[in-house]
C-alpha cells in the first residue's frame, strides 16, 4: 500500500494514528483499491516490512493480493537500511 500524509498509518512513518491497511468489507460498486478497513484496535504489523498494520489475517491476505506484495520487499529493505544507519550513528 502506498502511504499518503494523512492521519492514518504507523506512527513510525510519521503518522498520527495507526489503522488497518486491509480493504475491510468490500461494498458492491466500490473500487477495492480505494477502500480501507480503518480498524484501529488489535493491530499487528506485516512481519516482513513492518510498515503496514492489519486487524486480521483476512485483511492481511486481501491487502497482499491488492498489491502490498509489490512493495513489501522494498519497504523491508528501506527499514533495514534505516536501522543500519541508526546503529552506525550510535557506534560513532
């Protein structure tokens, strides 16, 4: 999922609130690419990239099929690069 600077998303990415990235319940006639679950309780991060949050396994699977699989590896690499830079700064 591509994040835009709104009040949704993980705090570690600079957002104010944490909400599910899954598509939630799809409604007839709505574009599944633009629908989000918006649940904000009992969230767990994607185990690979840790950049997106999900309220359930169903939302995680649906978001993976919706396109998270296309960005997950890149987000994970960016997170690891930031962690390495942070560690180097602490060691200096």
